[in-house]
C-alpha cells in the first residue's frame, strides 16, 4: 500500500498510462478571478496533483508556468496541460527543469520572468519516492529523494524569494502579500513511514523549511505555507486502491471514507495562493480525509 501523495516527478503517468487532456472536472473547476494578473510557477505540473493545481490556478485567473522534468514523455504531458488551460480561456506556458539542479531552477525563473514579466506565486509540487528497506538503501537512493524533495524545494523557494523582492510591488495590492510560496508536502511529514525513510525525512525537513522561511520572509510580505495531502488518486498510488481488498485496507486509514482527488489539493492551493488567506503564513493545511487523526484509535483504540 502506498498512501502517500504523488508529485508525478519524474516517474508517473496519467492514470491508466494514457496521454490525454485533463478530465472535465479538472478543466471545469470554477473559481473567482481573484488571481487575475498574477503569475504562478508550478513544479512537477505535467500530471497528478501538479496538473490539477496548474489548471485550478489558471481557472482563478493566474498565468501559469507548467514545469516538467527534462527527458522522457514529460514534455508531451505538459503540452497537454497547457492546451487544456488555453482551451478553457486561460494562459499557460510549459518550461522544463530538474528542480534538483541549481542552474536549471534559476533558468526556470528567468524564463517565467521573461515570458510574463514577473512571478507572484510558487507551488513547490515536484517530488519523488524510492522505497527500500533501510539496510538495503544506498546513499544514492537516499540522496536522490532528498535532492528533489528537500533541496529542490529550497532552490525553488530561494529563486522565488529573490524574484519577489527584486520586482516592483503592485500598487493595487498595497497591504497584501507581494509573493506567495506554497509547498506540497505529505502526511508523512508527521506520520512515520517504514521502508520510506528517505521520503519521510524529506517531508519532515520540508515542514521546518517552510516554517523557517515563513518567519524570515513575513516582514517582506511574502507568505509561505504547505499542503500535506493524504491518499490521493494518482497513478503512482494505484496499487493502494485498484482492487476491492486494497481499497478496503486503505479506507481503514481514512476516517472520511473516500480517497482524495487531485482537485481536492488544487482547491486548497488556490485558496492559499489567493487573498482570502492573506493572514495565513507558516502553517500546514492537511488535505487527508482525517488520515492524521490516528483512526486506529476509533472505538477506544
């Protein structure tokens, strides 16, 4: 069972392995145009949670940079996301970058600024897993996950903070945030996960990275928050729900009684990126159906 969320970066495909436009419920998400005029960079946005978030931000009026990894079929999948956004009246462009590489991250933000003139929102979504018993886990297995899930998020957050502070403030937004950084974490920032020590450690570290950045950047009116998804219906998690037996086992961990959808996370991201949450910084929003509520203790444990 794999109850963690997927960031689809770099290994995953659309559910069923098909290269297709996002489903109507994704493309048709309705939001107020509260993000109109703002520019959002979404990492790992070619599928899954990243795709749904890019579509949701665009539906709210943001101009979106759909980041995808270099190589493989990610470019084609990112193009499908861009096409879906444009077909629904939004604005988006695809941009390749491996977020674990400093030079590629810097170039990603340069591309965003060159294309749209500024950057206002970063959704740090990209992430990977590499499960292994700890006795068999190589240093390379450990390091690759840390490089993407923690160091990569630091590199993107640093680039975003630099961009926010360097660009002119929007006079129409006087008193509101001049920049917004959002990390997509996991319930495993608080729930230990055997055979996934690299992944869980990266998410635990991400929690303190987020809080420390929020504390440092708040005086500059830059907000920093996280979303921690639980079990989300993405391709990498399919073994956890694709049989009646596995689904029943998974649902025992979810008091709310259903698997989350990528759009559940996307709606939370749109809210945290918008002015309705302007006084919120340094917090993690768990989008997990209650997975972190210790459901094993129902009925007095």
